[in-house]
C-alpha cells in the first residue's frame, strides 16, 4: 500500500471500522499530539495509540464524519492531508457550555511517516480554537 492508500484506510477507520487500523499501524507507532485532555501521547504506542485518537474524539460526539478538504499529498515516506471533522456534541464535556445536540465542525492536518507499509509516526494539528469556541469553552 502506498501512503495515499494508507491515508484512505485511516479515513475509513474513522468513518466505518476502527479495526482497520490494525492493517496500517506499526507496533511502535508514536502519536505526536498536543492534547486538551491532559493525556500524554507518548504513553501509548502502536495501534492502541491511533485508536485512542479516534476513540477520544468520539467520546464527545455522535454521528462523527471525517472528510477530506485537501487530498493526500505523498513525498517519499510521508503523507499529509487536510481534513474536516463533523459531529453532534453529546454533552459529555463537563467544561463546555454548548447545548447537547450542537453540530460541531472544524479542520485539521495530519502527517504520517510510513515505514514498511505502516504508520510509524503521526502528527496531527487541528483548529483547536475553533473547536473550543463552538463548544463554548472560553
């Protein structure tokens, strides 16, 4: 699988079946992410690290849909894409003042480093300020 194909599997893991991550994740995969929940991204490795990214987001939202804003760009062993997250806020975030049922939508960018056909490193940068404004966290 090339990087663009791996990225499509990543999107399918979000939208259809999280177990697909087993097919594209190196056992020592590291997620490099500043987190709002206080978790240390380096404490979990491999498929569990990528699953945690997806499951953490889905804990706060229903009907999650990830879509591409910019198609994957591949160079050597890196692939990057711009995405949009949409979900219905379920009220689980204690600090948020937004009403349960509010549609939340924000964008972000992923970078994967691919080694031997698997995701070895993952960097994610999302529009957290937009996300926090929509949930009325300020």
